[in-house]
């Protein structure tokens, strides 16, 4: 072995340790839906790094490219733009393409895609058929015990409920110990009541097995609830990639602010170090002090509202959300803000209210003329 | 409709009884057959007839399955040239009834037949081998039945849910493994349905095996009744045939079993198309050869006959072509088919309605099932049954138009019933309930809502029974009153005497009348109606 070889070897070792587990670089894709005259759908360019064991939830409206991202990582969709690496080995780049069956990537499909002609047991063992029998039985027991599905191994998929099918689908994709687990709206066909519990359950199982997961959903609560980091997609590109908390508190765009937190926006004028709005004054972030007019993001919990005959706001809409009332308040400038109040604040419409800010830090966006 | 339960039971039971009566009579008649006759039948006829029938049915099933499957695959999943033209053209051989196909081929390959004339015209004087016997019968039955398999398998390939193969791919399966462990099992219901259909088709065929002189159960039964008026042997043989039919249906049932095969949804994503490369041209040639063999050659032969019939002065006046007799037999066919189709629709409408709306009622379900039974039985068996019914009950009406109509009705009831139930299934129960709440009586609701909405289904049910009755051969042949010729009977009699010129015109008429049938199948196949 010569010295150069040692050099490159140590270099790759160094790279391995610093390089993120999953890496996408400038991945782009264009395709046309057949029998449809719409312009071709474009995706990307997307650059992304995921750490080992992380659960990434991808969220966005339909057509925003969430599913395309999964299909590109899994290899079910093929592109010639960009590069994708997992654990240092290339899945695809300009010159190479590993076919999906060689990638060792698990996928849980939206409608589960459990093979209708195979029993639950055969479905779970499908991906490890070639392993030796002992390994198969061990893995089967391990997974079924963990997921609580040991009692219907001999049933056919259609004989199971939605939640049970979900668990079988998860077991099937976890059985071969995938490098990454992709979940394509796994809970979209499940009853709303069950969805919350099942999301938690899926999350804990994914964590137990130390699997790196990319989970697509369009349900906001599911995303905030399960993700280590959330990837917000819009029109085929990444809008923001952050922890749920940062996404909520520090949205980078108005789109995200409105999408994630039901935010409303209130105009404010910059004077010196402060922004003045009609319901109060806030310190202005440094980088915006040169801009005369800004919009301040207000979440429904950022306001304190009291019944007051001389108040400046008027209640114009009232929604009961179960644990809170959500009031829409009209201000003298005709702008409206949302506020969540506890259930005991059961006020009539058209009541006059005093509105005050209860935040000390402002998230602002420049006004688009 | 809010009918009382006994009335509902009554309606469905009566229809079921009418439809089941011929079948019951065959069994009842067989029970009365003398032991010595049974002994003679079992020792002398059954072994070789059984071997013949089974071998033919197996060969035809395998052949049609391979041919239909390959064609369906070529059309759906490869870059075969001229696909838009080939895809529907491959169904068209359906319009030629099998016995007409057989008589065209018998003549084409026969001594001094059209084939020899054609080749000598082209300057190639050759003697073609005759195609009588097993291989000829198998060839023609495969050619006549592959369009059904093709249609079924093609719809199934078209509707297969891609997510399943994608899931297998994510679990590490290569192309061949995916084919074996996912795609083929998912196509299994289509494959079994196709095999049972062709198996029944070959087992119940009368025209082809008789023309090509290959003895099977059906032709033996016909000869016993028609040649020697020996009902007891025919009866005994029929029992074996019925047994076979049941066996086939049972096999289909067990093969499908508990597993459910549903395609979840239609995907927008296009399926990958296999590039045939150098095989493109040979594949296209193969498809063209099939279309020529199944459609162009027989129709060409028939055209040639009618041309020579109108030009050559025939020596035998009774077998000469005459417009009068053609029109007369055409009218006879239309009369029989109209009565049958109308009666069929009228009888299946209430039963279909009840069986859709009272899905969970066991009694109604069973009677609907019994009523449809005649479709699975060979036409000759139904004809024998009806003949027995009349012999037991009203001997004067045996061999009459009424007998033909009842036989055809029993045979084709299922076709009409299926279409009408499908139509009723589309009409939501809520519509009826809405009408009731708006003050319509149940009868009025039925008239104003159901009947109006299922008019297309009623029409297509009527049409399909009408066309099937037009083309049916054995029952029309066996049960007709003396001197009553329908188009099929005319074709058959002329052809079996070797007067092909006379058979040509009615045969072409029958083919023309079958065009809507081909259209309806092509129209339905993309809805995945398997």
C-alpha cells in the first residue's frame, strides 16, 4: 500500500465522520403528467442534509413536491440533475443510478400497498425471503411483538382495520433494516381520532429502531408532533427546514407564518428602534430598521384581549375550537387579527374589546407593495 | 320497492325455477335411465369421450391463454407499432361465430377449396392438408376464444396497481422476481377467469367439433338425440358433461379463494413500456397474422362464396341461393331473438333489482345464482333439458318456437341479468329514498327513477341477449319445428351438405349483425369490466 492510498483512505474516513448521513445536492426534476395539458411540473433544485437517526417530516400543500422528493430518494423516479448520497455511498448523480431494489430503502405507501394475495406474515417476510429461516423467524417475532400484531399473522390484508394495516406496512418496510425509511402520508387513510395515537406510536417505533426517517404529511399537527426537523415545501422548492419550534417562532417567510401558526399580520411604522402598530409598540430587529413600513406577525396567542366599552377592537367572528374560542377582531384601520381565548371568555359578537400585545420580540416581514 | 317479503321470495323463486327446470329435468331423466343403458354408456362411450373432451378443453385453454396473454402484454406493455389499430382489431374475430370460422377453414383447406384456388391463382399449385380432427378443432377453438382471454387479461394488466410492484422494488426485488411474486399473482384472477371461460367454451362447443368430426360429449349427445332419438344415452352422457362443468366452476372458486384482489386506484403515473428493439417488426407480423387468420381469411372466404354464388348458375335448385329463403330465415332469426331478448329482460329486471337491493337476503341471493346457472351449461344440455321438460309436461309443444325461446332464455338469462344488476348498482339507494320522501309510491319510484336511470343498461342487456340468440346454434338446431330455418340453421345445414355458396350469405348477415357485440366489448374493456 503506498502513501497516497493511505492519504485518500484517511480523507474518506474524515469525510465519513463529518458528512451528514443523507445528503441531497441540487436535486431537480421535471415531469409532465400524461393526458394533461398543464405545464410540466418542476421540482427543485433541492439541497438537503439529514443526520443519522433523525426524523424529518416533509410538509406542504398537494403538488408541492413532497411525494416527488420521496420517489427520488427511493429511486422510483429518476432524474439526471443533482446528487444524492446515503452514508457516503452514491444513490444517484449525473453518471450513475442505483436501481430502487439495490438501495435498501424502506417505504411505507399512502394506501399501504400490502400485497393482497399474501398473508400478513408473508407480507412482512417479503423483503427478507432470501435470508436464512432463523433470521426470518427472529425478525418476525421482534417486529410483531414491537408492533402488537402477533395475533393476525395468517390473515389477509383486507381482513385488517386501517390501523392494523398501517402497522403491518411499517413492519414490512422495517424488516430488511432499511438505511432510510420513507413514509408517504402514512396516516392519511386513518380515522382522525386514531391518527394522533398512531403518529406517536410510529414515532416511538422509528426511534426505537434508530431508523432515519423521511415522513411526508399534509397534517400540520402530525408534523409538529413527530418531527425532529420539519421541511416545508412550496412549489417544488424548500421554503424552510428547521425544528418545529423555530418554524413556529421564527418563520422565514409569510407563507410559513400563515401556514404553520394561523398568523395574522399587522402593519407597523418604524420609528427609531421600535415599530409602532395600532395596538402597541415593539422593538424592531436590527436588519429592518431602515425600512419605514413593516408587517408584524401575530399568532392567536400573542394578544391579550379584555372586554372594554372603550376598546378599539370589535369582535366580528367567533369560532369554538373545543378548548378555546378563536375571535376575529376588527381594528379601526379595518385590519383584522386573530386571538385565542379560554372557553370562559364566551362573548357576544360585536362586543368592544381592548387589545394589547403580550410579546416582547417581533417577527416582521417587509411589506410587499 | 317496499314489497312484502313473500312477494319478493315468490318473484325470485319463480324465475329461478323456470331457469333451473331444464337442468332439473336432465338430472331427473338421468335418474330414470335404465341400469343397462348406464352400464353401456359408461363402458362404451364415456372413457374415450372423456379423454377427447378433456384433451381438447385443456389444449384450447392453454393455447388461448398463451395467445391472449401474449397479445395483451404486447399491446399494454411494449412499444408494438400501430398499437392504436391493433388493440381493438385483436378483439374483432369475436364477431365471427365459431362454427362459421370452422366451415370457412374446412373449405379453405379442403379438396378443391378456396385455399387451393387462391394458391393456383397465385401460380403456386399446392395441395393443402385437411384439417379434420383434433388439431383442426383445437386450432379453430383457440382462434375463436382467444379474444375473451385477451380482453380480460388486458383489462387486468391495465388496471394493475403500480404501487405493489414499487413496494416490491423497495423491498429489494429485481424485475423477474417482481414478475413472479407480485405481478403474476395479481393477474391470477384474470387468468383463472379466462381459463374457465375458454375451458367451458371448448367443452360446450358443438359446431366446430361436429364440422371437424372430432367426437366429444356434446357431439355425441347431439347424435344420440338427432340420429337415433335415443334420449336415455343422451341423458346419461349429459350427466357427465354437467359434472365436468361443475368441476371447472368449482376449481375457479377455490383458486380465487379468500384472497381479495383489488386495484386500489388508477394512477396518473404512466407505466413503463418495454422496448422490443429488433423484435418490433416480427411482433407486429405475428399480430397481423392472427388478425388475418381470425378475421380476414374467413370473411374473404365468405365473400368469395357469395361472389361465386351470384355468378355461377347452380344445378340444384333447392340449394341455390334465393333472396326469398334468405329473408325468410333472417326474419325467423329476428323473431326468435326479439322474443327471447324481451322475455329475458322482463324476467331479469325484478330479480336483478331484488338481488341488488336485498344483497343480504340469502334466499334471494341463492335464487339469483340458480337462475344464472344455464349460462355455464353447454347449449346442447340446455336444449336437451328443455326438450325433456316439454316431453314430460306438454308434448305437443316439443320442437316448436316456444321450445327454442325457452332454451335460449335459460341459456342467456345470465348475460342480461349481469348487465341489468350492474346498471341498478349504479343507482344509489338514496335517490329512491329521496323520491319516497317526496311523496312517490314505491311503484312510481321504480318507474320514474330506476327505470329511467337504467335505460342504457336495459338496452344493452336486450341487445346482448338478442345478438347471442341470433348466433346460437345447437338449441336452435335441435328444437326447431320442421321446416323452420333461422340464419344459423341455414348456415349449418348448407355447410354440412357442402353447399358453401348457400351458407355464405346468411353467414355474412350473422357476422354483420354481430358488429355491435364487438363494439360493446371494446367499449367496456377499458372500464376494466372483467
